[in-house]
């Protein structure tokens, strides 16, 4: 794959992740009824909805800060791993959206893995 395709492909992935996680994070913080019900079903309390929303917005912002993209994508990946588990074992019905977003976040982590290597 050419470096140009890789560069712009990664850019498209980061834009998609940013829109998805900003929307989801803002919905959580705004108290959208669906989010309130989802976190009620999870059973950890509404404080966890606020924490998750802040993590999603913070992770999306970190995708655009030089030298910090791996950390933002890592936060989003961990969040999606938790969402997958919550869908599979608690709330159902489909973990597919969380899986897709998790794979996209993993691609960004892989692309920026050099940010966590020791020099």
C-alpha cells in the first residue's frame, strides 16, 4: 500500500472516530434518554455515563494532538472493549458497532505505535 493511501486512509479513520465519539460523548453528557437507560441497565450508576462521555470526548481530541494520538486511540479502544463486553453480557443486542469502532481505534494505535516506544 502506498504511503499516500496510508496517510489519507488514516486521516479518514481519525475523522470517522472523532465524529462518532464526539457525538456519543456529547449524548452521554447531555443525558440523552437512550444513554441514561443504557447505563442504568449496565448497573454502575449514572456517574459512569459521565466518565465514559468525558473519556470519549477526550480520546477524540487526543487523536489530533501531535505525539498523543496513540493515547487517544488507546482510550477509545479500551472504551470499545468495555462496550463490547457490556453488549455481549449485559445489555445486548449487538456489539457490532462497538467492534467496528474498536477495530478502527486499534488501527490508529498501530499506526502511531512509535509514540510509546522508548528511545
